[in-house]
């Protein structure tokens, strides 16, 4: 049964193509949702999908793209949200 999670990624995660890479990984995993930079320098992804798809994406988020230095990943369950695609929010 699909569910929605918020994934908050902190560290050196802006200016390293984190959002673009996260979008590619999420689409490859069959997830829908969005990813955006936050004013404090972190990145937030909101993803909807099956638990195994989400687990795979969360594992990737803990490392991120090659130039990222991820210090922490916090995952929270959200109310189910329906998205058409996986978008980068600017």
C-alpha cells in the first residue's frame, strides 16, 4: 500500500546537483513527489510510493550524488499525498 514520507537531508547538499540526482533516482524507483532546497541549506524530498521503493530511495539519499556530503537524513511519515510526477521545486 503506497505511503508518503518527508525526507530531510542535511550536510553539503546544495550546489552539488542533489535535487537533479534525487529526481532521477526517484523516477527510476517509480516514486512520485517533489524535492526542494530549504533556506537553511538542507534539502527536503517528499515521496509517495510503495515501502520497498521508498526504502531504496532513502538508502540513496543517505549518500546522494558524488559531490554531496550528507551529514544526516531524517524520515517522517506524512498523510498520503498524490503527485502526478516527481518534480524539482525551485
